């Protein structure tokens, strides 16, 4: 296996070469580059290696720039101290990424992954056989901050009005319709189910205490013990039905309130 190392720290290069030697005696380092420019030049002047071990942060910028300057025909394993780069890494020929300091076991796993993918392509399989889409989806969920709803468009008299989420104290259901109340005690019908709102609301700000209530942390005025190992909440503004934390939610609710 022919390997190009792209790394701008000399000590890191030596450590990576030593780790490679301990993982795969057949691995041959055919080149070492330390910048975007030197890597582009190397790739344009030499045959493509089987695999590139590429640091993301280089002296002259992020190594993703290399892919916009020249065709990269090799598989890539990114090395980085910042896992938020992982998703972007997988979109540019990457088969894996390794967090520094690189461990022998992790490097061995990445090399084995490369061999498996190489065998799949040799057998005439397509990229979909590598399940890349599910991998990117998983990484997206882990690494990208989720976007939560910022406002709701609701009916008021004969008009539609936009209400910022920060203005909403809680959501509740009367069994037929779903509503929310603002901190200044305005009440609106909302055209979503409580289950649908679970994906819309920031869990740091809102908590579902029961099937009928989603509350904002700032809406909790008082907390009282209630029979059946439940909790009774006094909310602000006042609500005309009991806001009870269901028994199975009590433990999580206490953790949420104590953040």
C-alpha cells in the first residue's frame, strides 16, 4: 500500500510513520507534504498513491482546498484535533477520519476499512454498497447543530401573526386542539401535534412534562410533590388546567431544571 502523508508538524509525521510501520509492514510512505501548495504540486507530478493520510489544518489553510485545486484520485483518511470537520471530510473521497493523537488501533481500523472498500470496488460494486449515505446521515446528526423552530405563524382574529419562540411560555392540549401561551398571557391555537413539536423545540429550552404539556424553563414558578410520585407545577402565566409532570418524566425533568 502506497501512502502519502500530508502533515505540517515534523514530530507528527515521525510518529505517524512509526505507527504505520507497527500496523502494516507492507505500507510504504511514498511522500510527505506540509501545505496545500506542496500537496497539489506533489499530486500533479506523481502517480496517485493508494491512500492519503491528510491533516485538516495546514500552515496555509484547510486541506479541503486541495480538492478544489486538483483531482484527488486516492482514498483519504483525515487526521484532525477537531471532530466538527468530520462530515465535510467524508464528502471529499474520505474513508475515515482520525482524531489526534492517533492511536495504533484506530489507524489499523482505518487501513482495514480501506482494504474492504478497495475489495468492494474491485468486485464491481457501486458506492451505494458502501452505505455512505447512512454514514453521512449519522455524522450529520452527531456533528451539526440541529436547527430548531424560531417562530410560529398563527391566526389572530382575521389576521396571521408571527410569534417568536422566545415569547412562548408553554404549549398545551385540551384533548381537541393544541395551544400555546406567551409570557404576556396571549393564547393561540397552534396547528401542530404535540409529537410534531418534539422535533421543532429546543430541548434546552422546552421540556415535555406529559402528553398534554410542553413547558419553557422560565415558565416554571413553583414545583410541588404530587401523589403517584408525580410533580405539580405552577406556571406563569397561570394555566386553567393542572400541569403535572408524569411519573416517568420526573427524573429527567429534575435533571433538565438543574442544568
